[in-house]
């Protein structure tokens, strides 16, 4: 039946009554425009997938060459100690150690000013008469 009509689409999975598309050179394609577009879209998806898989394979081979056969580091979760959390006491101790080691280059005037400022802050910084209500550290700037 289909062999009697050579100008009809030769879609393989079911009969199609559409006419075959004409090539640029004048010959006939095997399929109608609808089935050609459908086949081309599916072929494009497969080609894209194939390219992606080839790229992934090349990347895997390259990484294997670059890294070689790296042996994993032995790890025993029972022998790992939990990290110690730092407290403010630890920080104060670090500052004290740094001061004793002479790592801070503060002169005595600077330290005395800081001590005086702390004393003013705790006792009378809330007074509105002093420094027009400003904090002593702000007034000094």
C-alpha cells in the first residue's frame, strides 16, 4: 500500500499521510517536515548528551593522570580529639602573655590614658554636665 505512493512520508512507526520534503538538490527526503523536525530534535538531544559524556570522560581521565593513585589517609574517628573552645579567659591569658613577652608596643602614657578613660566611663560618663553628654573617648578625638 505504501509502496504505491512514493511521495508520502516513510515514517517507520506508523503510517503518515504527509508528503515528503524536497531536498535542496531536488531529490526527496524520506520523511515529511513534521517527522524530520522531530527526528532532528531527538538527534540534537542525543548528540548533546554524547558530547557531555565525552567531556566528562576526558575530564575524569585527566584528573586521574594529574592526581595519580592517591592513597587515602587513614582515619580513626575514635582517636580524634574535639577542638577546645576558647573562652574569654583564654583570650585574656593570650593578651597577658603577649604583654609579658613585649609584643605590644604601648608606652606608659597610652596605658595610663586607657586606664583613666575606663575609670571615667564606669563612674561618671552618664553625667550630662561632662563633655556635653558625650563619651570621654569621643570628646578626646
